[in-house]
């Protein structure tokens, strides 16, 4: 019996001493439980999430039609920038240049007419048309920037989207 009393007294003493030791900065012993076989099996059977493949949106057809209309009107340095998932206002940006303010205005009017006739996509809005230095056109999921050559270098939109993919423009002459 004496040994049981001593064990109980020792247990009580350690319980009282433990909070004091923790307060002084003593480390706690952490017990890690091993995973059960079922939990381990669940972890190994869980398949990684499949990569989401992007289907070609209809806006790509519009972007290509815009680039083609720009080429017909002698636009220079046309780039189609794929911004899908990077911004929420568009899937593609089409950037091109004209050599004069008159050509920039003519490009904007010609693109609006050609795209509506060939693709059926109407331009929702045009900004900057009277000045002809920078015209912005909104085709819904495609935004078009038509710059005067001098102004394009100043704003340098392409460098803002350096990490975005480019869509090749068919039949574009080499620069």
C-alpha cells in the first residue's frame, strides 16, 4: 500500500509542477499519432485535380477578323494579345498602328464596317476618333487599340502584357 500512496503523491506533484515548468520555458513533449491505414489509403487514392483546358472562344474569331481588316487597310505591326484569365473585361487585345492620324481614323471606321459585315459582331463603342492619335474600340470580349506610330511607342502597351500569350496574325508582312 505504501508504494501506491507514493505513486499517487508523485503523480500529484508532477501535475502541480508541470504548469510551473511550462511557465519557465520548459518544452512540452508532443505525441504524434500514426495515421490509420484507411486515412493513408485515402491520401494515396486522391487524384490530382485535372488541368482545365481552355476551349477556343468565339472572340478569337473576332480578333482574327479585326487583324485581317487592319491588314487590308494597311495597318502596321498588328499584335493579338491573349489576356483571358488575366483581366475580366476582355479575352483579347488587338494592338495596331497607323502612319498618320487620318489613317488611324480610317482604320477604325474600316474595321468597324468589315467586322460587322464579315463576322456579325458590332462595335459597342469607339473613343478617340476625332483626334486620331489613339483610337479605342470595344467589341465585347475583344478590345482594339489603334495608335499613331509615334504615340504607340510612348504608351508601349505590349510591354504591360509581356507575359501574355500572342496569337499569330496570318498574312502579316515581316517587319
